[in-house]
DNA sequence: TGAATATTGATAATGGTTTCCATTAACAGG
DNA sequence: CCTGTTAATGGAAACCATTATCAATATTCA
């Protein structure tokens, strides 16, 4: 009955606690990056060489469903994942994406004001369109300083 | 030298005005939906059966580059496109996405306040992270009223 | 009009993600 | 602890949106 919140979450939904699942959480816990399935696989193989890429995809999908990870598309042709409640990160943040080198910055500037407005908007939208809103994304796209220098 | 703004834009960038390009603009002008490349292709074939899907992709890519259309990912595994300055739509809007049936609603509620905050945020982020910001996306994800009823 | 060249469209290739299915591992009940 | 039931795994093949290739065609402009 004890254990990290994500184990609790798995249990609540009737899913089993397995090595691959724990390993993937471990990898996501230890990075500030937004890893793709294959990047996670590469790290995972170092720990357990017999793990399969299929399992990575399946697990990330499961975790996304139950809210343990969040799946993003930043426009580079592959999905990227981030642990919900990553201890290395601020809880709520939005994203700044370099369309050239694909660098992703988590920013929290103005996030308080943004959140306030987001909540207000979310309420209004829920009422007006009868939507049950789960989450939102805010992405700013542009060119990072390094890519600007390099032309 | 005259003609719609997108023709001007093509010309400014040194691209030619061709039938497929005009046709794709026409299709996007006449819908409020967010069409995928294949959906556009299906409409295009009705007008010119010899058009190729490749051309659709190429053209949408070109239009995205020069700002004539905007490309979005709403999480259903294919890119979706929307004409910039579609006469059927409000200029600036954000999106409400049903994760179940993939319905997409353009909303403009609070968009004025949002935009104000977005501009402020954009300025602050540009300065702080030395980013040259081109655009942003705001997506709310949830379940639409119909999908709620259907369980 | 005709040469120069940008664009097109058919086909094949790519690559991230899913599906399939036989094998393995988790775990509740004994 | 065993053990049976059933969920989870991993390798291979399939899937499918998107891209690359390249010969044929259309546009532009002198
Ligand atoms: Mn992030
Ligand atoms: Mn829209
Ligand atoms: Zn960059
Ligand atoms: Zn729906």
C-alpha cells in the first residue's frame, strides 16, 4: 500500500508493478529533458539489455493514460515525454521551442498570471462548450539565441 | 502584382503561382475545419483527379514556411492545417480539443486577455532567453459533451 | 515562341509507432 | 512458499503518415 505516487496510481487502476515500468519512471525522474521513446530505450538498454522498444512505447502510453507522464509533440516528428511531478522540475510550466535545433525550455515566468487566466478560461470554456477539460498546453515557437547567431 | 495576399506572398518569395497551389488555398478557404493532408487530397481529387498526394504535402509545407497556412498537431497522428486569414474565421484563436472524437473547436473567448498576457509573456521570454519568437499555440484538451454522454 | 528552371506526380523508401503472438513474470489464493 | 491465472513482455512484422527520387510537365521571361 505504500510506495511512490505513481505505484499507487498503477495499483489503483489495477495494473501491475513491473521492472520495465519502474525503470522507465527512474529514467524520467533523472532527467530535465523531454525524452523520446527511443531515447528512453537507449538509456533503458544500459540497465537491462533485454528490454524491448515495444515495451517502452506501451509503458509510456499507459503512463500517459493514467496521468503519470505527459506526452508532447514539439514538431520534430516524434513524441516526447515528461514525468508528472518530476522532482527536478517546477510543477507547472509551459514551453519555449526552438524550431531549428529543437531545444525545449521549460519556463515558469508569468506562469502564475498565466495559470490564473488559464483557470478562468478553462472554467468559461467548460461551461460554454460543455467540455470536461483535463489539461492544457502553451507553446511558444521561435529561434534560440545560438541558432540566431549561426544564421 | 495584384491578387490575394497569399499570391503576393508566393511572388515575394520567388515561388510560382500554379493550379495545385491555388486549388489547395481554395479548399482551405472554404472550410472551418482543420484538414489533414489526406482530407485535402480527397477534396482536391474531386476537382483535379490527376493531382498527387505528394504535391499536397509539398504545397502545405511551402505554405507553412511562408506563413500562408499554419500546421498543427492535435494528437491524432497526422498534421492538420488551417489557412491564415481564413475569411470564415476569427483572426486569432486558440483551440479546444476532444481527446476522444478529435473534435476541434476554435475559441475566441478571453482571447483578448489571453493575447495581452501572451504578448507580455512573449516579450519577457524573448528578453530572458534571447529567443526570437514567431508564434504560439494554446490548446485545451478534454472530453466534449457528446463523448461525455456516450461514456 | 522557346530555353531555362521550378513544379508536379508516380513510385519507392523512410521511420516512428502498433499489432501479433508465443514466452515470461506478477500476484492472489492456498 | 508453491501454483494457477492472467497481465505484461519482447521480437518480428505490419502499419501508415510523411519524404525522397526522378522523369515528365508547366511556368516564366527574354
Ligand atoms: Mn517540460
Ligand atoms: Mn483553428
Ligand atoms: Zn536553436
Ligand atoms: Zn468528443
